[in-house]
C-alpha cells in the first residue's frame, strides 16, 4: 500500500505549474491554459471537487511533505528523463529539475500565483460557459486515459474498424421478409429515412415513428449513413454511442445489432461493438476462429470502460454521467465524445425537470464539440427545436395505424373493486401496469386466483436475472397475463391484446399503449384502458411517483373525451409537450446546475444528495445531478434465489478473505470485478426498515437474503415483498 510520501499527483501538478509559468510567464493572458492542466494533474488519481477549492498554495504541513519528496529525487536522473522526452528543444531547455529553485518557488512564489487566481476566478465567474467546462474536462479526460492506457495496456489502442454504411440494408435483405401491412410500413419508413440527404454540417436529427415500426434498425442505418457522410466530408470517422434508458432493453437491442454486424462481418468483436453498463461483463475480445483473443481482465476493463469500440451501446445513466462528469472513471471517456454520433433511443425517458439543461447541453455539444445527435422515439419531447426530422411526414405513419383504441376511466377505483370486475376474453392476453411496486404486488395477488392461464410479474424488486428471463418469455408469448410496473413501458418488445394502465403522464401512457397489438397481427384492434387506481385512503398511486404538473397537463389533454383511436391518442402528444414546456418544467434545477457548470463546482467534501426538488437546487454541485435519484431509505440487497447466487456470494467472500490474508488489494479488485456482472444479477435496491431483520454481511458490506430465508422477504414470483 502506498504511503503519503509516494503519492505523486500533487507534487507533479506543482512541478508542472512551476515550469509552465516559467515558459508562458506569470502574466499568462489565458489563465486556464495553465490552471486546467494543473488541476487535471493534481486530480488524475481522484474524483473532481470544486475548482475554486484547488486555488490554494501548499500549507506548512504540505510543504514539509513536498520537501521530503523533492529531496528524494536525484536531479541527474530526473533531468536525464526530461531530456529524453519527445519534445521540442525549446521546451526541453525549460524543463530542467533544480530542487532548490523548485522549493524556493513553492515557499515564496506559489502563494502569489494562487492569490491572483482566486481573484481572477471570482471576477470571471459569470462569464464562463459550457466551453470552459468542456475545455477542462477534455484536458482531464485525455490525461486520465493516456495515463491509464500507458500503465495498463502499455499504450496499446485497438485499431479503428471500417463499418460499411449499407450493412443494415444487407441484413434486412437477407433476414427479414415483409409478411403483413405493418412490415410494409417498417420498410417504407426505413427507405424514407435513408433517402434523406445527410450533411456533415447538420448536427441535430430526430427520428419520430410509432412504436413497433423498427426504430432500432432504422436508427442504426441512419447513424451509419451519417457516419460515412462525415468520414467523406471531414476525413475522420466518428464513434457511435447508442444510449437507451433501461437495462431491460439494452440486451434486446444489442442482440439485434450483433446479428446485423455478423451479416457482413465475420464476428461482432469488441472493437466493433461493446456493451457498457453496470451489469455488463468486462470482457474485451478481438478476432475469431484461430485468431480469437480475449484480453486479460485488467486490459479488458480499461478498453470497455474507455469506450474503445466503433459502436458502444450503453445506458442514459452512463452517457449523462460522462457528459456531466465529476468521477474519475466517467471523466476518462469525455474525449471520446468529440465528434461522436450520439443516438438516443426513447429520449422522452429523460426526466422533464432536466429538459432545459439538456437542451442547452446538446446544442453546445453539436455547435462547439462537433457532436452529432439523433433523438429517436415515438413521443418526441422536442429537446432540439433546430433538429432535422428524418421521417418526411411522421403523422402519416401514426394516422395509418389502427392497432388499438383507448378508453379513459376517470372515476377512482380501489384495486379490490377493479380485480372483482376484470375479465380477459378467451384467446386474448392482458398486461396490467401499476405505478408502484406495492400496488403491483397487491394487484397480482388479487388477479392470480381469478384469471386463467399462466401469468407473471415484473418490477425492480425482482432480481435482474429473473426479470430479463421473464421479459424474454413474455416476448415469446408464454404468458396469458402479466402485472408490471412502468419498467415495461418503453422499448420492450412485448405484445398484448388488452392493457390496463394506471394513470400517468401522457408520454408514459402512449409508450405503454405501444405494447398493445404491437405488431398489428391480431384479428381485431387491441384495447388500452387508462385507469385511476387509488389506495384505501383514496389517494391516487400516480401522485406518489409523478410530478403533479405533468399529471395535470395529461388530465387536461384527456378531459374532453373518454375514447380515442390510436392516431387520435398519439396525436395529443404535440399539445401535451407544448403545455409541459410552457408551464410544466420548474427551471430552478436547470438554472442551478448551469451555475455549477459555469463555476466548475464538481463535488463538495461533504456528501450531498441528488437534487429532486427545485427547493434543493440552490448552490448545487454537478455531483448532485442524478438521472435516477438515489433514495436514502433504499438499500442494495443480495438475494440467494438459486444455487448460482449462493456460489457467487461464497466466491465474493473468498476473494475478500484471500485479499485480507495476502494484503493484495489489486488482486481482490480483479477477483471481485470478474464476477461483478453475475453477482449484480442477484442484487435489488429496495426500501428497508430498521426492524425488518435482514442479515448484514460484514464481508460484503451489504444486506443479504440467504437461501434459507427467502420466503420471509422475497417471493419467488413477486420479488421483494413490499406490501401491505
């Protein structure tokens, strides 16, 4: 373990500053030219804090430590190293290491430098913009990535790969045949999108199509055509970052992308396509057949987390934590965004409270960082008014569909009363979507004895492994009915004849309706019924999780009638989003996040919670941006649902025990990381009460539900038991 005398980041930063000021002069007109690299070097092994907090000269205790470090460096060896660097002679002449001169500057010159910086920083606070923020993050990112890659891969960087822009068309020609009118609409939309003129000077695009019309393939084909257009116009090839909101659809879409790539390429190796999210395995491979090679864990981790691939499929959480980076690991990827293509699927899933800040952020990325952005959804929230729509007439596609009708029941209804009256017509399937896990579990218990046929349950309280298996079985049509929370609503390729959906914002209702007669193959249109379920105290479940203003905008849109066709229902979205933009988005959160970006306030020493309400936004740090807010009463729980889970828990404990005995932290990290993806497939985040009696595993530092006690806390069908 390193002691404080071997920690080099602060010493390196000060030495850089000492020499940079000598080269550029103390009166450097652009202070950030020296300041930004100084902070990047100082923090290259840690997370970022507020920049202003970095503007202090070393104090006496720090000076004493620095003197010991400086005196331990042989000047001749240091100067030989500096002269061996591949730098211009004029720069080398100013890089000599003189311990006495350096220490004298630390004690007598540094204080004046930092004092001037603090004064300058305060005076220029209001003048800073996104460009300053990303100038710093780009410097920080490049340093982090170069440092990690040099240390971990000896500078080895995978070669860039060419992707023929027509590979999706070849895949569709070989693997997909139009069998019904909806397939013909998919082909028509695909052809129209690809027939558009793409320009390297146009940075913002949208693809607006109804659910079930093949946006995954159409979006990929559009992104690859744009990529080739940029390559020919600008002589560089952008990476494609494909981001989705939910883990439940990552594997589904990644599987489609793999099939597409294998149609033309021999294998979808990691340099061409990789998945990056907290459940993804950190495996990086290249080649195929006899040339197949899988890198060791440490190298694989660096390449996967560094997004070294032509197509990266990731989550909104990973992407936005990179765009607003403050953690070391996420900041390392920022430079990969330069000139990249961002394909954002189901973009309406971004919480509306963040729409104003992301409208500004996306605009800056396109105009100043050369990023290309494609926003793809059935319910377009108009985050980029200047974007070019690639579907010539989206409304024509909506108007041509008649897959379902919608009935809105405005009268409040207890779950017990609803369950007593509901029936599923013979030969039909039904999906029930509740707003909370507790109400979903209660509804499942009420419906199961009343409804014939196999059913299933979905919520975040079900371990991810089982959740994904149920979604796959649902896609294959194994269930007559399913009860789910809203995790089913966007992008999940499942199909039901009848849907009951608890009241929610209109975009969520439309997305859920997209699971009804999704492929248009039923012998008659499906039916979506929007309910208003309440608890015994007559409180709407919807108000527990959704913003009041969004619900009121939805009520207003639905107030004039109770029944809609599919085109009429989806057609309400323009009015709804207009109302949301005009009066539904409190701007305090976006304004304060923008202020934090201006002042480069990354993180405070004290732990600060995520911003969820405008009243919490004053003085915010960037670290308080959370796409999915961490709830303080929620805790991670490992559930031993099967033998694999028991073995993984035991393996994790063995990793830690061997690390303690051998005192090898690095070995423990690699051992744990090698099983992390499978381990997390058995972890859920749930609300806990102190008196629940869950076991605390001291080794893992988390709660566990052992196999012998699963029935006390974890139901094999409903997951973690929340109600009553």
